[in-house]
């Protein structure tokens, strides 16, 4: 195997150029996202890269270490590679990825329960390397919507009942949809997210994530906060990341009191229409759960007529026994909290 230099810092221009020109380069590989995560309470991002003999970047990884409780750090710390890994599509790139992951595992074991790679595109060529390095594959679904066509065609691809609800909502005019650009209004969006995640009994990140995203990404036109209101009250929100020709569904929330107004459906249609008219080619729904079992979020996303794909996720378990204890504890907390929300 060729010799590679593993580094934890890069020239930002070279880093961004590597991501920009790579066909699988996505928004989560960018320096700006590392800056956003670095400003967020409870998140600890890092940069890992493999440098080839010619001094060029051949592989890249931006893991984000997440700690939910300082008191139970060992049982609540995990690492996520949003956007997965990125490597040159060549023998050297794959070798560099192997060296990078081996170095990462050596430097990470004992610091978190597991590392999860969230694949936003097919990783078929790199899968043998991922498996060899201990990152086992798990199926995970997603929906992608083709925006590179007339809005009317996109609308006709939406489920019949949902189209009817959207038309009815547009005719009634009860829901007002607008873009949010100020910190105070980001707090309004965050409250909807907090309610939604609390109802699902799933932890939500600190508001500093979204404040940092507004500060870092908004000047670069890489993010869009959208709010749906009914009678001046916040009813639903959606936060999208944008990069290259893709709109990424990042976070969404809704106040259940306004379900009858179809605020969520109207908001989603507004975003798809905006994406198509703004020249983007794909809307990435950001995940639709595991194939087995029921998943209400997937049912909502399925109504909009996208292509169902399964790029999956890859996981390396650093602490098997602690992970087992953590999962059992999490299941118990969710069970005991059922009647609280």
C-alpha cells in the first residue's frame, strides 16, 4: 500500500476544491459545516484527511462527536459522519481511505460508543474498504425528488390525496409561508423543532446549531429557513441546506394544533416549487428510516413522489458492551416518557 500522510487540518481552498469537483461531494464535507458544528453546544467536529504522494487530498472524513450528557459521557457519546466519507475514485483514493479509517479508529477507540457514516450516495466502490476497516453496512432508506423539470410535472408526481389537500389549502389561503432570516425568528423555528422531537421522544440539539448555521451559511446562500404561519402563529417549519444542484432537507417541525390546515404539506410543496424555480436539480429528503417496521416520517415523505433509494449507513462499534447498555437505557427512558408529552 502506498504511503499516505494523515492530517487533521487542511488549506480551506484546497479542501473546498476537492469537495466541489468530486461527484459525491456534498454539503456535509465542506469547511463551513465544520464551522457550524464547532459552534454548537455538545458537538465536537474534527477533520481527517489522507494526503497522497503528490501532496493532494485523496480521502476526507469529517466526524462529529456528540455528547448528550456530561454526567453519562461514556454511555451517551457517539460520532456521526454526516455525508459519509469522500475519496478519489481510484485505487490510490481507496487505499488512502483505508489508511485514513485505520488511523481514525486507532485515535478514537474508547472516546465514543460508535461511529456512524450516513451515506448520501452509493458507496458501492468503497464498501469493501469500509467493511475491511470494520464499518459494517446497514440498510437505510431515503427519497430523492427530481427538481429538474417543470413545477407542474413535480406537482403531478405527488400523491393524489396530497395534491387535493394542497389545492384546497392554497384556495383557502389560511397558511402564509415565508423565509426566515433573523435570529429571533430562528428561535421560533427552533421551538417547533423542539416540540416535534419531544413528541417523538428523540433528543434535539441545542439552538446554537441553528444560530451558527444562520451566521455561517446564510451569507453564502447555503441554507434556507422557511416558516408556515396560520393567523400569525407558527404552524410548521423546514430548514434546508443547499449546495451544488441539491437541496437537502435538514430539519422539520410542526405544531399539531394546525394539522387541519395542512401546513406541513403546503410548506413542503412551497419548498419543492422554490427549488425547481431556483434551478436546483434534486431534493434530498435526508433519510426515511430503516426498511423494516413502520415509520411515520417516511409515510409523509413518500406522499411527494420521490425515488426511493437505499444508500444505507456504515457503523463501527468502538465499545460493544457500553453500546448495549446505552441502547437498553435509551429504550427505557423512551418507554417511561410516553405519558409525558
